[in-house]
C-alpha cells in the first residue's frame, strides 16, 4: 500500500512517529521530577492524621505554587532548614519551599521591598 503524503510533504508515519517520541520525552522528564525545589515531595498525605489532612486541605496546600510571587519560601509562616523541605508554622507539618496555601502571608522583608519598588 502506498504512503500518503500530507500537504507539507511529510508522510503520516513520520508525523505520528515524531509525536510518539515527543510524548515519550515528556513522560521521561516528568518521571525525573525536573530540577530544583519544585521536584521535592514534602507533603505525604498518607502519613497525616485525619485532622492534619483536613487542616491542610482546608488551606488548599499544593506542593508547587501556581500563584506568581507567592510560595512557601517567601511566606512568613515558613521555617526553612536552609535547603530541602521546611516546616509550616501554622501546622508544624513539612512544607515544600515551592508550595503554596491560602494562608500565605508575605514575609515582612518581602513586603517592605515590594512597597519600596511600587512607591
């Protein structure tokens, strides 16, 4: 059976093969966990008591912040050991420096620097 060429001259098999390779590459990158603090896994839900899990769920804690400029590392409640997972001052549970929850409050020095930059 003859191969059908697409409009730009590529064969269907070449396009599908390229998509399969790209998908495998993305899966491999995801399995490696990326790099930096976001790759940490600090919150182990299976190790929390029901009340700890409920409290954390109530604040909508996530391991990686999706809110620009707001993460645990620059939250006033975050206690950092210097590298790796830190501790949340609200519940004394492990927290990812790249994490976020709805109880986030800017560290005082970060708030002062932000106000100076705006003013």
